[in-house]
C-alpha cells in the first residue's frame, strides 16, 4: 500500500508544495496507521462498554429497589449533564492521581493507561445515554404483548429475553445510532489525555512538519469515512430487523 | 367435580370494586359465555382464572388447584388454562408458525421437530395453511386472532379463555374466528368466553352468565336466559342488544 502511493504523494509535494507527508514518509506513515488503529480500538471498546452499561442500566431501572434505580438515575444525571471533555480530564487527572504506579524495570508507569482511562470515561459517558435509550425502548413495548407471553407460561426472565428485549432493541435502534455516532466522534477528545489516536497523531505530525491544512483535511476525511461506515452499518441492521408490516 | 370452580370472588383495583362476590362452575367440555355491559367485570373475572389478575377474597379452583394462593405455581396453572385476548397480542417479530411454536419449544423444552408438526397442524386447523411464514403485521385482524388461538392451543390447555376476542374485528372476519371457536367447542374443549356476540352465545353456549356491576345477576341455559330472563337488568340489557 505504502509503496504504491508514496511516489504519487512525493511528486505532489515536489510539484505543488502540498505536503501529505504521512503518505510518502515511512516513519510518518507508520505513525498514521497506528493512529487509525488506536482510534478504531477506542471507538470499538468504548462503544461496547457503553452498550453493556446501557442494557444493564435499563434492566436495573425496571427493578423494584428504589435505591438501585436511584443510583442509576444519579449516574445518568452526572454523566449526561457534564461535558465529556471534563469527564476525561476528571478520570485521567483526578482519579488517575490515585491509581498505583507499576515498576516497569527502572521506570514507573500508571497501572491504568491513558487509553484505558479513555475507554472507561467514554464508555461511561456514552452508557449514560444508552440507559435512557434502552429504557424508553422497553417502555414502548406494549404491556399486553409481554402479558401474552406470561399467559403462555413464560417466566418473567423469559418474557424479557424472548419478547421485551428483542422488541425494545428494534424500537431503540434509531436513537442508538445517533448516540453511537456521537460517541465515535467524541473519541477524538481522548487527544487531551495524550491517547495517540487520530487527532493526537496528526497534531504531532503537523507540529513536526508545519503542514496544518493538509493534515486537517486528512483528519476531517478520516472521521467522515469512519462515522459514515458506522452509521451505514447500523442503518443496515435497522432495516434487517424492521418488523414486517409495521412502519415502513 | 367442576373443572373450574369460582367461589365468592372479590377483586378491587384500588378503591374500585370490580368483582363483588362472583361464583360460577364450569364442567369439563362445557362452553360458558359471560355477557353484560361494559365495566361489569367480565374480563377481570376470566383474567383472574389464569392468574393475570390476583383476587382479594374468595377462591378459584382449576382442576383442584387453588389460584388464590401466594405460593401458586403460575406456570403449572397457565399450562392448563389458555387465554386469547381482544388485541391478539402476537409477537410481531416472529412468523405465524414461530408464534405458535415459541412457548412449547422455549418454555416446555419440547423437541422442535415434534412441536413444528403440531404447530403446522394447528395452523391448518384454524384455516391458515400457507400463512405459516407470514409475520403478524401482514395478517388481517381475524387471521392474527386465529394464530393467537392456535398459539394458545399449542400448549395443550384443558380450558380456553376468550376475552372479547372478536371485539376488535370487522364483521367479515368475526365469522371466521367464531367458526374456529365453534369447532373447538364441538371437539369438547372447555371454553369460557366473554363476548358481545349474542347470536353466537345463544348458539354455542351450554350456559350463559349475565354480569352487571361486579355481580352475577342471573345465569342459565341460553334459551332460558335469552327468552325469559327473570331480572329487570338482564331484560333491559338484552333489549338494547337485540
């Protein structure tokens, strides 16, 4: 791949001055690829964490215990009503200060890496919205449908697993797509705690090479492509799961 | 011994007393219709029989099993008592066949192949052959209701409850649903129906109960109740219907 595009961008630079150094310099290219990989991992893990939190949180909110519901409610209020940037800083610098350091043989490293803090922080941020999204989906499932399952001997857990959840998930999907797209974009904030994802990487590249407009363009296109793919995937899922005869 | 025995049942929703001392007996193979004005507690009564609503006082025995018992095994009760609702309440994400198969396979853990054969036979029985793989959203109300009946029968209940099953249907499709129930009754299935279809009640029922404001005003064989009702309220209700 690199061998293929390098001469083209090398010539482009020599002839026009447009410096896409990440496409013709081996060192910068490797940096760029690592940035892509870290960004995608960050999106993947924080999305998965936010989904797990969403499903569990929504389930807890149907619980009888007012204490449990109150805890989930407090969590939602806290993380929905504060900026994700502040949350990242709080997790990394606030909580990070209290986590133990590990001897790596001569030098010390925090037990929880910046990347892990970013996954935790972003997952918890996205999860707060997912809880509300799944809860509204569960509430939109007609009570009578669940009752029909119960009258057919389904236990309350079986009713939840076979009827309520599959229907709630379908109802939740459009709102979930919005939130996951938003979460994918928010991962760029991990830049402030020096996670070498795409934004951070390209910032370093343009600092070293003074090619800000070119790298800005790449950065912009990177998010366009990644977020479009996520949205397209989720829309395809939505279409696949659409209830025949309902809606479209 | 009656299959279902209801004794002095009282049921309130908050301050509203919906059932105020209702008693009835249903023998095996009998078809019983419950008629009466809206809000008289008909639906509540049959929902109590399979434990969807709990009661405050009284006793409901189904094959000798007490329903009004905090330690009630609801699953064992519901295996014996099937119910069909006014709004069908099919699972919209499953095909007709899957709707019928779901409970026996997932809950009773019966072998899938066996259940499928039975489910196909039941769908044929309710005259929906060819609709096995159609989703509820693509079926008419009457077709959905017949799938709901087949779904309930797949659990091999001893008694079937029908809660105003034709009330949401247009007159054309009412007929096909009633025909299905009539065939069931003819086969000896014990049926308890809440209905506004007086002609049907008259034709199919062995016994008719007239309820008003939470009590059973009077009951008897249909020819008796429909022609020579003793109570003024029954007469007034019937005269409004016919």
